[in-house]
C-alpha cells in the first residue's frame, strides 16, 4: 500500500514538473528578460532559472523522466501490468499532450515561483555538466529549429496574427509598413501614379506670375509639366514649392529641365531603382503607345511603401538656425533626470 501511494505521489510530481516546465517556457527568453528588467515579480523570479538556458531544459527533462519511469516501475510491481498502463497511460497523455497545449494558470505560476529558488540552487552546481551535455546532444542529434515560414504569404500571416495579439508592443503603423514592404513589388507604376487628369501642363515661354502660380496651386498637385509648344514633347517640370510671390521671368529659366519616363506597367521596385539612379523627383508615365498617362513622384512611392510620408511639418531645412534650434530643444527635453533604484538583470 505504501509503495502504491508513493507511485501516485511520483505521478503527481511528474504532472507538477510538466506544469513548471510549461510556465518557464510560456514566455520567450528575450521577452522574459525585458519584463525582469522592468522588475515584474514573476518574470524576475522565473528568469533566475531560465537564464541557465539548456541546463534548465535538461534538468527538467531528467526530473520528469525519472519520476514518470519510477512511478511506472513501482505500479508494475504492485499491480498487473495492464492496470498500471491504464493508470499511467492517461496521466502521461495529460502530462505530455494536454497540459503543454493549455494556458498557464495562476496556480502553475505560484508553484513555479515556489520551486524556482531550489531549482536555481541546483543549477548553480550542475550547470557546467548539464550545459556541456546539452550542447553535445544538440550538436549531434537535435535538428535545427525551423521558423515555420516558407513564403512571403507566411510572413504576411504572421504579421496579421501579431496585429491581433493583445500584448503586442509593435504599433499598427509599424506592422502596416512591414506588410506594405512585403507587398511592394506586387504593385505597378500605374497603380499608384497621379493620373494625367488634373496635371497642369504649361509652356516653357509662359511668364511666371500670380496668375500662373494660382493655376498651378488650383491643380492640387505639387508639380506641373512643361512643354516647348502645345502638343510638343515635355522639356521639364516645375515644382509648386519653387514658386512664391517674388517668382518672375520665363518658366524655362526656373524649371527642372531633365525629363525621365517610366512605363505604367513597370513594377514599383523598378521605379524605386529609377529614382535612385536619376535622382529625379518626378517621372512622366507613358503607355505602350508612348502616350502621357500620368506622373509618378517620390511621394507616390513612399505613400505606397509607408502609408504616408514620414516626419512632421518642419520644412525649414535651408535655415541653419532653425535646424540647430530644433535639435537643441530635443536634447534639453531628453536630459530630464531618471531615478533608478535597482540594477538591471544581465
């Protein structure tokens, strides 16, 4: 009878070992360390043992293997073998299949916190041996850990799951940028260009003045295209930001004279390469018949890639004093003293 009770106790200890192991590895090591550095009580306690890495893994499996095997041997001596299997089989199924798939519980967390000091004490002495043995086994017999990601769609699915994760600290904006970057090459120039309708076209010999500036402004676009004559080829472009109340003279003297073209069926990664090679802020988009169908700007590409053009409304980059003052104010705000009362776990 005593042996039977002892066998049951060993089975319960096996279940407890599985619960403790599940609790230790319920949070990835990096995240556990971050939480411990923020002095979270549970994370700080768990990290004492998890920091030993493979040594903790080996110790827990040795413990679980010993208690489960010992209980089976004792039960086999006290009961018929088929009765022992009927008892141990379901318990082992619970221990190795059901429990690892369930969520961590408050009871499991308390049990793990309770036994962690003892486990850390044992690991302090056995770590050199366990670590060396684990490395040998991992090198010879353990298959490399697979990410489970094979194609771009797998990454997009991972990002989608991350967006639905309640404790995610990655902003929706950052995740959206990641999705846009992965899908960037699927889009064509024609998908994101500004259509020709509404694009202001002026002549190189037009006079710059309030009327022309007002017409460019009313077009609602940042650029106007320049022709040498009506129906002629494009000879340049003019950015609205170049014009002010003091602008005067002929358009040809202030326009950007270089003209570059892209096809509406070019992929956006090709367009990005073209921007890099030419250093041009604007491309005229044409179709198979060499007809003008729109324009593509850096802003169009950035909007598709990032969802918006990053940065604030600051535009005084030509003013040395304003740029220096802007960063000086940022440094003053960053120099606010921060009080610390505990060391960060290393």
